[in-house]
C-alpha cells in the first residue's frame, strides 16, 4: 500500500503514504474493464463483487435489466402491441386512396354500364335511322317506278281492248315501257348498293322485287291480252300482272316501319303506306275504266264501252278500298295536315267530275246501265279527267316519301347528338367523380401525412429533446409549453390531432414530474453520499494513524485491508455523487504526475498486487481531473482484476502521442467479450443511459461513461491480441497538462 495517492482532500502530496515501485507480475494480465458489461449490481459484497461498486464476476453472463423491482420506470423503444395477423388484402390494411377508389368502383361501373347502354341505344337508334334513310331512298325510287308501272298499266289496259293491237306497235305503251325501264334501272342500282343483311324487315321482298324487275318484259307480255270472239278483255289479268310488280314495290314502305322503333317515324311510315294504298286503288280504278272505255269489238271502227261484271266489281272494290285508305291516311297523318296536303286538289272540279264519273260507271249493274253512265266519254276523255288527281297523288306520295326521309335524317341527327351528349355526360360524371375522389383523398392524405410527420417529429425529436432538457436542467427553468400539431379541422383527423396534443402535453408533464423526482432523488443521493464521505474520510484518517503506529507486520497487513475496504466504500459513495450528477467536492489545486494517478487508482483495487505498471510517459494530469481520473481508472482496473484469473497480471501501459494526447492501455487475459457485447459496451460508454434502476446493476459502466464525458476522455474496449480485452483510455491535451510536462524526459518508469 505504499506510494498510494490519498484522495482525501484539497492540495497535498499525492504520495504522502510513501513511494513504491511498480508491481512485478506475470505478463499475462487480465482485462481491466470486462465488468463494464451488463451484470449483477456493482458494489455487491461477496467474492463476485469488486469494491466501490466495481462489477463482480457475474457481470459477464447476466443482463442488467433482469429482476427489476416492481414499479420501476424504464425508458426504451415502444414495442407495438401484439395483434392478430391479417391478410394484406384485408380492408383494414388498405390505404386511404385505395379505399376511396374501391368506394367509387361500383358507382363508376354502374354509371359506365348504364351510360354505355344509353349510348348503345342511341347508336342503335342512329343505325336504325341510317337503315331508314337507305330504305327511304329505295322507297322513293320504288314509288317512282310504281307510278311508271301504273302509267304503263293504264296504256296497256287501253291497248288490250283494240283488236290486233300488239305491244310493240303501240307507241304510247312503248314510251311508257322505256320510262319504266329507266326507273327500274335506278331502283336496281339502289338495291344493289344495299347491304341487305344490315336491314331489318323482310329483306327477301327486296330481293324478289329485284328478280321480278329483271323479268319486266315477261310481265308486260303477260299483261297484254285480247280475248277471241270480240268479247271484252280480261282487265283483271292485265292489272294483276302489273300488281305482281307494283304490290312488292309498295310493300317496301312497310320495311320502313320495321326499320325503326321511333313512334314518330312509324306513324309517318304508316301514313305513307295508307296514302300509297289509296293511290294504287285509284290507279286500278283508272286502268279498269280505261280498258273498258277503249274496248273495240272486231270489225268496229269506234270504241264500244264494255266492262265485264267481274272487272266492274273488281274496280268498284278498288274504289271503295281507296275511300277506306283515304280515311286511314287522314286519321294517321292528321286531319289538318292531310287537308293542307290534299285539300287543294280534292276540291278541283276536274277531279270531282272524274270521281263522280267513276262512281256512276262502276255502280251500273248492267251493260246498258254502264253504257248510259259513261255516255259519250271516250278513253282519252277519262284519262284527261283522272290525270289531274293521279298527278297530284303521285306528287303527294313523293312528298310524303321525302318528308319521311327528312324526318329520318332529323331523328338520326338527334340520335347522334344524344349519343354524343350521353358520352360527354358520362365522361363528365366520371371526371367529376374521379377528380372529387382525388381531391378528397388528397386532402385526407395531406392531413394524415402532416399528422404522421408532426407526430413522428414529436416522438423522435421534440419530446426526447424536452426530456433531455428536463433531465439536464432544473425543470422549473425549462419551458414545457408544447406546440400543437396545427391541424384545426373538425373531422376525425382533427380530433385525433387534438388527442395527440393532449397525449404530448401529458407526456411532457410526466417527464417534468419525473425530472423533478429525479432531482429530489439526486439531492437525496448527494446528501447521503456526502454524509458517508465525511464518515469514511474520518475512518481513513484513523486507519492511517493506526498504520503509522503499528509495527507488527500481521496487524499492519490487516490495517491495509481495512484501508482498502474503506477506500472502496469512499469510491462507492462517489459513485452516488456521479449518479446524482454532482462533483466529488475535492479537487487538486496543482497538476499530478500520471504515474502517481495510476498508482492511486491501483491502490483502490482490492487485488492491487496483480496490477503491473509498465511504461508510463512523463505527463502531468490537471488537478481538476485527478480525482475523477483516479476513480475512472480504478473502476477499469477493478473490473480487469475481477474478470481474470488470480494467477495473471493486469498490465497498464501509456503512450504519449505526437499531438499531445496520452493513451493509457489496460490489458487483461480474461475470458474476453463477444463482438456484440463489445459494441454494446462501447455504445454505453460513449452515450451513458439515463439514470434508472438498471444503472445500480451496472454502476461501473455508467460511472466510467459519465466521468469520461465530463472531461472529454475517450474510452473504447477491443479484443486483446493475447486473449482477453484491452481498455483504451485516450486522455485529451487539456487533461494531460502538456504545457507543464517535465522537460527533458520523454518516458518515465515506475520504480
């Protein structure tokens, strides 16, 4: 125990107990800091505990946070609560944007489907009206061809009553035939241009019409007949032959009605069909009377009006059907419109006379009555009288076809506009829905992102910084006012933000209360430690006095052991001051040689005789650092001797660096540390944890870290080349007092 520094008070001789050489020992020295890892409580009595709070041997295998007393508060990372694992496709795991998108999917799909149906309906209507337009052109050409056939039929009926008359020799019939051929060609060209598979209705009728028109000459030849024996011609045969062509042509208008489901168009088509039937019936009446008036018996030079009963009845039925068709047309087309269309020519005198003549002639039930009814009217007279009505009816029929085409075109334009409007409306609705959802999602996501960012900033920076200030300063001097998150919305997100502000406020309040509690505990530690320090200092003074008077070596050895125990007790009391953040209260007023500081640290270790001071540079330690450095090195040396074999040495060396710093190395040959344990211990040395109940279980680690930070001393543990662990203690320039080093000596040795 000779040569040990007494840390018992102010300025004094560091070696007032005498001088001693360094301890010679085995080169295999155990590590000086292995007890710094988490382990059983430092300062524990017994063979496994080092003095003065040095960690015992059990530190190597026991975590310091085990067996924590109930009610202890520990600051650490927040562990998420254990919850039942849910599928990644679970609704609760969906993002806000995904949820809003899913919410809009069904309405959007429904809108698309319904809108698509409306657009499809408009397009179908447009297609139907396109078909109507195509059929309208065909119907118009068919109407013109039917009128031409009716004219040819009239002349054919008149010619059939002249004996020996041939079709080819009748100039009028041949002229009508040429007109019919032209109109037939026009209609055939239109039919050829049609895609009949796209047309509704009876497409076979159009095909059959085209086939019949190709055999026009055969129909004309069949229509022309002259009965033998001077009898009246069979006019029905002539009319029926032409009806085989005219009737299919008039049926084309029925396809117009089938081509569209539009009520207005259907009504117009039915009106046209009724008018066409009216026109055809009147044409049959005219053809029959022309044939009857033009009859010329064999050998006669002048026509003799004659009609067979069957022809008369046939024409009379046609006249009656015409009246019925007229009424039907008026009902379908509308009385006012029908009167505007046909009223002018129906009041014509020539037309009235022609109608009256036809009625009188066809109601005559006997040949004499018929002859009396027709009087001196010849075929040309009758043709001229009926021409006005037939011409007007042909013009009106063409007008109705054109009106139908115009209506179809208007409806087609309207259907096209509806399709565009529906498409635009659907697109607008979808855009509004998508943009609305995007704006809502953006607003929510922005607010949530701000909440998340601010909350994380509070959790990671603001609150820890506040806790640090409260831990390092007087809580009454720290402004504990919190800054709200700044989310003032009235929705659920705003409620969560304000709830978080309340949690933040409560956390700061609790931190302030804990800081105040720690301050009170530190004050209690300080008071108890200083009381103990005073008693221990008196005890050390008495032991020193007894040592100076004792001559018996055995008794002196016991006094030395007692001196060591008291020194360890003093260091343990100083540990409490370090825990409380206080200075020991004892400072050296002048520099002390580094070798004496190392000797003083070794003298505070129970197994001091195992410590070997090798090469130590000539350097002085600033007086303000002496006590803390002795304490720090004593903890490291105590730990090294505790975790190495008693038969080995703990070797202490020093190196003066060119920049004025001094590196002290403490080598042991203990069991060593794993890389993970080394990393954990070095982290705790660099950043000592907050004082809590676990600190009392690893006091050496905490005290060394606190003391090193207080004076800027760097400490690091690393594996030793010879086994065990090496503690590196880097003393900065302001600690080693370079300006006051002894000149002329680069290295000094203890001894």
